[in-house]
C-alpha cells in the first residue's frame, strides 16, 4: 500500500433513476482508504429523488460536487463530468455499482509504482445486492505496452471494453469525448484511450461490484440500437488501420465475428422483417471489412469455415450457428 497519497482522483458518477442504489454507491466512494478524491455526481435529469439525494450528499462531504442537467444519456453525463474535473487522474463509476474500500488505493498504487498511464482492476458481476464474492488477497499486476494492451482489448482478455474499472491520467484522456446517443458507448471510447497510453497496468483485484439490473440498458430486449457496438468496432478498425496496421487483421476478424454474433441475436429474438433489416446492415460491414481467404485460413479450419460462409450468406451461417448454439 502507498504510504502517502498521490494526486487527486476525479470520480465521475452519472446518476439517473437509481434512488434504490445511489446511497450504497456513494458510501463506497467516500469510505475509500484513498481519500484524495473529487467526487462528481452528474444528475442527468433524473425524474425521481436522485437530484435531492445528490444535493444532500454534497452537504455531508465537501469532496462532492453536483451537476444538474437535462437528460442526455450516459455519455453526455460523463462528458459533463469530465468538463469540470480537476483531478490529475480520472475514473468512472456507474451509480448502481459499488467498490471495496481499498479499490482506488490498490489501483493508484500500482499505477504510480509502475509509472503507467492507465490502470485496470477486476470486477465481480453480481445479480443480488447481497451477493459479494470473496476478494483474492494476492493482487498480482501485469504491465502491458500499447500494442499488448490493444491486442487484449480486441480479444477482451485481461482488458475489457468497459471504462468504469480503470483509472486514467487526466492529461491522456481529457480530450476524448464519449459518443452521445450511442449504446455500448465504452466500445467507442476505450480503444482511443488505450491507443494513447504507453504503459497499462492490469491488477488482479475484483473489488468492483457490477450490478446486473434487469431494467438496465443491457438487460432489455435486443434491438437495432445494439448495432452501435458493431459501428464502434468498425470505427476501431479504421483506427487500427491508420495507427496499428499490424493489428488490422486481428481487428477485421473480430469485427466479422461480432457481425455474426449480432445477426444470431437478431434471428433468435426478432421477427423476420426486423432480423432481415439487421442482417442487411451487418452485411454492409462484412462487405466493407472483407476477410480474405488467406486471413481466414490463418484462423484455423473451423474459424475459416465460419468466416468464409458468413461472407457468402450471413443469414444461413447464423441460422446454422444458432441451431448448434455456437457463439451464443
């Protein structure tokens, strides 16, 4: 653990219709063993008691700042928080999640000790407010360079797309705005942050509790808005081709399999007209980001078959994959 605290961490918390969870989230932040915090609660036009709750918390702790704004969505709320953040470091936390009391101390310690631009922690997915996993005592850390971290992000191994389990140098990401009005907004944002970082520390510490609400955006039925994730990966592909050309093939394969996944979801949960519309859109991405025979072959025989068959008929390929529950 660090003996003296490092720089100020700005914690940005978008708030919207979470009055049942907000107190627990804020309490977990103000009780952090790392106390050099600027806590920014962004009331995104919440129609319940959240605005008043935020104001009451600001009276209890002078580290808390409150923004009240018209509803603009999660990305708009995060952008509003970033505009007033003054910390040397930035982090995000969703207002229905909570963290162990040492979470920020452990992460910032590893970030400073390893002279990193970003530090990523682990998280525990929970489906009940009472279910907490036993946290490992061995908080092992891996330090990655930019390319290694980008590979991990594409493959979603030890670095995930989400932004709320990481601490960033403010100077690194302060000019990267979240895409307003998009689902999967983290996918649009994360590759840009990773691409600017020289060193990224990954700490094996699942001290953040990611609550799976049935009424959350990701808990609702499949819709065409979910294709924002494919658009984000297509944007990332253009970025890779310009700045990380050696990873362009990996990104292209990932994008094609993402198209298969979303086509499968559409076929599984939507009517014929709706799924046809989705598949037509996805076919355009596959046609623009073609996987060559050579690249497909390099993925191994099974993956090659799926990639080449999807290029011929995404509809038939995904119906077969659904039949055998492949990739779901």
